[in-house]
């Protein structure tokens, strides 16, 4: 007489388990789809940034803002901030750099200079020196500014990068630091035709494009390069 109630309870448990599994699968799929979609837009933003497409970066930045608002709606903003949007502030700064509002870039980063991602601050100061040269056609003051104050910014950027990343990932900071310490290369970079706001300053030398060495100024602090110790001097090869 107890067989039917037991079977009935078993069916109820099975239905509940299947329902829970279906809901869990649907939620997991929605989260995965959203994260993948977010990553696609983040990759597009970076691509547009590299090619200097301000319209593209603005469009993708709006998409990223949508995902941020979505994380607030889902009550997971703390989780999104930690794993997805930790670079969001610097995305905004990069977008500003495309319209060459260098004062706004500096203002946005001035309180974050110890962060490795704040290296556009030094870039902005270099671009302002470059603009001053183009306006006056006098190289002395802009060149002196680059080889003193801007070089100090580049040294800080390089040190910050080496604290957080492997040596070869900091090659652009090494390039800029070396360039700012070499009068000929710094002057050439200031005089070059106007280009999109890139984070590699000056024209890349032919030997560098072929895998050779960039300008070789002294490393921060004057340390000698130890090839077995990453980050101890000038970059040997472009990765």
C-alpha cells in the first residue's frame, strides 16, 4: 500500500531536480553569453584604439558602459569590477587620448601615477611638447622638456611596468625611455609629421623593425643589463 506514495515522491523529486538543473543551465548560459559578448566588445575597443578610430572606440565604449549598467542591475557589480571592469577607467582615458585632449588625459591620471596603466600621462606631456614645437618651430625648449621632465615620467612608467609585468611586455616603455634620453632620437620624434596618438614615440628604426635594438640609453638608475634578469636595462630585441 506504500508503493504508490513512494513513487509519487520520487517523481516529484526528479521533476524538482530537473527544474533546478534547467534554471541553473539557463542562468549559466546567460552569464557565459554576456561575458563572451563583453569580451568581444572589449577586444574591438582595443582594436579601434590601435588603429586610431575614435568613432569606433566611442561606439564600443558605449557598449562597455551598457555591460557595466547590466552588472549593477544583476547586483554583481563588485564581481564585475574585480574581474571584468578593472581596466574600464583607463579605457575612458585611452578614448580621450584619441581626440588629443592631453590636458584632460593628464588630469584623469595625475592621482594614479603609480599604476602601470597610467603611462599615457607621460605620452600626453610629450605630445604637448610636440605641439609647442609645431606652433613655434623652436626645438630647444620642447627638447629640453622631453629630456628632463618627460624622461622622468618615462622612467617611472618603466619601473611601474616592470613591477607588474614580464620584461618583454614593457618594451614600449623601454623604447620611449631610451628615446627621451637620446638627443638625436628625441629631436627626430618631436620633428616628425603629426601622427595618430600612439604609445610608441618616434619612428621605429629599420633595424628595430627587423628585430634589432631600439635606441640604447642608460637604464633607470644606471644599472647594467643582466640578460638573465628581466628589466635590468635597455631592451635587446623587440618581441
